[in-house]
C-alpha cells in the first residue's frame, strides 16, 4: 500500500492524495476515501454479489502489478516535469521503481524534520490517544484485588502478549502490577506504562518510587524547544541515580 501526495508551488491551488492498494483492500479504501478516482488498485480479488445488484466501483478491473498502479497514480497527480520527493527510509524499492521513469529526490531527512513539529490537528489526536489510554488504565486499576489471578487481571483489557505471559498465580498484598498500553487515533499513537501497588507499599518500593519520581521531575524541567533528547534523558538518569538508584 502506498500513498502518493503532490504539492505544487501554490498549495492552495492544488493538493491531492491518492491511494495505491491491493484489490482485496479496495473496498475498505473506498469507504474511507469515498471517491473511486483516488484509488489505484492492483492484483486480483473476487467479490460475490447478486447478478441484479448495482455495480460496485471497487470491483472494476485494476492494474496487474503494484508498479503499474503506482506509476499511474504518480502520473495522475504530478506533471512529468516535476521531481518527485521520496521517503527513502523504507528501502530502495520505491526509489528504484520511480527513479526509472521520473526524476526523484530523497527527502527522508526533510520528512523527519517536518514530523518533529506537530500541527494543531496532530496535537488534538495525540492528546486524545493519551486520554483514552489513561482512562483505560484507570478503569483497570479500580478492579485490582487480592486473590485475583494474573489471568483474570489480563482479561480486563484486551491484553497483548508482550513482556510477560499471565499465569494462574494469585495476586498478593504488596504486589507490584505493571500495565503497558497503547492507543491509535487517526494514525497518531500513544504508549503509556503505569505501575501500581496492591495495598501498602514496602519501604524498598517507596524508596525506589521516590527516586524515579525525582528523575521524572528533572526530566520534565529539561524539556524545552531545541533541547536534545540525549540531554533530557540524562537529566532523568542522573537525578534518579543521585536519589538512590545508582544502577
């Protein structure tokens, strides 16, 4: 699947997006885009419908290969005299394919820089994704109880098998429970982890928490426009070490 975007000198005058997609995914693509002229499908996939039913726009013949569909989409959206900017981080295939017929420029670095600064609409989606994860974690937190098995706890959310597999072990007072969850809103992701203590925390856990909390405070204080990620990271590490976790 590939998305083709082209912007001209006057972006307000012309801006378009096309989707190059396999025949099997053409139906969902049409539901999202709403315009069959924006979809360039390739390959074969067969849909069954009643003989007297209306024609289905995504079930019309497409292109034989991804390469043919891609070039048709590019030619439809960008005049041949224009250079094409390509994100080359996904491998050399796209660059090789387009470069055989059109002048191209690798704009991988420019894309990374542009994504570093979020637009207002992007911030709305990121905040929403974060809010949803926070709400989910809070809902699970309310269900913790001594005697619940790890299986029961893992069944509260739609758990992913990642860091550890749940077992039949029963949760005990003083146990530490770690939740790691993520959410995607319109392609914008959040990822959050939270740790909880069932009942009273031990002196060791309390001390460790205090040290990590101090590290987070220093880390947030180091976040500013133009700051290097390395410096923000080291602010947290150094403060946490000084506060009692030298390792």
